[in-house]
């Protein structure tokens, strides 16, 4: 006896195709709307949820981090498409270094591969993207530092776009680093305490040449900053999404940008 298809029910693959087509059309409409208004000049991304994504999909933690790295490739394309000039991503906090040694070692291997790849990335050289790493390099393996220096040296003369990766980074440590440097200048008589201003502190941070973030976007459903650019995000708009980082879609990204455009920034006024 030949089974008959259920009337009114689409095959699974066809339903998936229709859903994808609808999503693509929505992305295009949203992109057209976004292009009518200014986009964030500096976007900060807290990439959270690799491990939970892996657990929810029956993957190894290592595979979750690998998929997170692939998603970062997509993000760079999306930022170029909408015109974000400065992108800063939170890749590894100082606290993350306290995880199991095997996981940290796998992350370090991934960083070596990623920074060597970005040094040769055609997009980087086509769009003149300046690549920089912020954080405490003394906490990283020598081969990671070597790969970082390769990527930075290959892009040192670029300035059309800026791509910053926070690795072994902590916002409080960054501020302490700035305070120590300023205190040393006071001690040496180069400046007086009256010279210490917000501008001076900013000049001693890891990002002295960059504008402060306009928008900070965090995935995974957590609604906190987690020690990310604490000084710089004083007046940034914040956007939180429930999606885990490796599962982020272009549509999710565009919605964050569009939401930012609809806000009225008051800067404390």
C-alpha cells in the first residue's frame, strides 16, 4: 500500500527553504532601512555562549569555540556591509584564563591559527583594516604573541577600518595600567596632578586613537558588561540578545543596528 502525503503539510526540506527565503527577504528590507540612517561608528561585541551552544547541540566545547570563530568571520563581513568603521570584539577575558588547562590550550591554538589567517585575509588588505589586539600579552603563550604581532605588522599602515580583538583582557586591569602610567609621569615630573583629566586617562588606555563605542552588543541572554571596556562604554548604548554567539544570524545583527538607530542618545543630558 502506497502512503499518501499529508494534505496541507509541506516536506521538511521545503519548509526550511521557504523559511530561509523569508529570512533573506527580511534581511534585505532591514538592510535597506539601516542604510538610510547613521550606523554605529564603533561597535563592541561580547561574544558569549560558545560552550552553551556546544552543549545544547551535542558538541565538544572545542567545537563550540571553533563555530564561534567561524561566526566572527561572518560578523566582519556584516560590519563591512553596513559600514561600521571600528569593531572591537571580546574574545578572551582574564577570568577565562582560569578555565580548565585543556580548554585554554585549545583556545590558544585557535588564536594562533586565527591571527596568522587574518594577516593574509584578502578582506583585510582590500579594505585597509587595521588589526590590533588589546589585553595583557604577558598572559599569552609566545606563539600566540608571535601570531598577533604578525597580524598587527601586516596591517600597521591601514586606517580605513579598525578591527580590535580583546584577548587576555580585563577592563579593570586596563584602567589600573593607565593609572600606573600616569602616576609614573607625575613621579618623574612630566605632569602634575592638575593635568589629570578624562582626556589624559583615555590617552593612556589600550584604545587611545579610537572613538568610544557607540553600541555594545552581547549574545547569550546575559545582561552585563563583564569587565569589557569599562571606561570607554560610559555612554554606549547596550543591546542584549538571547541567541548564543555561534548561532547569531545576520538578521539578529541587523536588528541590533536598527534598534540602535531608533534610540535617542542623551549622553547623560
